[in-house]
C-alpha cells in the first residue's frame, strides 16, 4: 500500500513539474535527496553497529533473560490469554525485553514468532486481543536506551543528543500505557477473539 502511495506521489510530482516547467528543479531535488540519504545511511551504520554491539554484550551477560524474569508477572496481566494458555508467552516476553533495551532489529522476528504461536489452533483470520496488544506495544513501547533517535541526532551533529532520553522515557511511557489501556478497552468491547 505504501509503495502504491509513493508511486502516485512520484507520478503527480513529475506531471506537475512538466506542466510548471520545473523538470530541472525536480531532477536536482532527486539527485540531492539521493546524496543526502546515502550520507545519512553511512553515518548511521557506525553508530547503530556500536549500539547493537552494546546490546549484544548485554544479551551475552544475560541482561535480557533477567529482564524477562522481572517482566513476566507484569506481562501476565497485559497478555492474559497468552500466559494462561502458555502460547507465545516466552516470545512475547523476549520481544518486549528486547524493545525495552532498544534492540528494535531483534523485536520483529520475535514478534512474528509470538504471533505465530498465538495463532496456533485458531480457526479465524482475525487477530486476537493479545496479538493486537503486541502490535500496539511494538509501535509504542518504552525504551531504556533509544538507540535509533540517539544515532540520528549524533549523525546530524545535534548539540543536544543524550538530554532527550528523559523526555523520551516520559512520552514513551505515556504512549505505552495509553496503548495498553485502549487495546484492552477495545478488546472488551469487541469481545475476546
């Protein structure tokens, strides 16, 4: 869907550039945008590699497994059916733990495994309440170390880089709590699937 939207926007841009006589500006914009994106990607690679290395060390020291043990009682309340039936509970715990530590690259495969486990034995193609809650938490989860934002700010030589951590903690906490509450309320209204 996003690819189609982007394609339509590109076609509209070319049509307007032709009618307004701005083809040269469009061409210059495309080349300049490509240069900036390559520069941004190259500068982010080193920073992201550093933070992923730090996270891997934390994983090797068992920080994620310890965090998973701490989170399990809380997640039991958020994902009641998954923990009651013991379907995908370990994957959910690992996914949320990785998200908390800023390992966003690791959360997608864990979330997909959790969704597969939650979907086992179901005869409907609609998402369950626990699946929806997991998707919400994947988008609005609290992060102790917001590596992506820090990396972006460092790559653009921002004067304030690490000072944004506390505001991110506050906003991500509020988003996470509201996401869980709304997910549960809508789940109660629509019935447990």
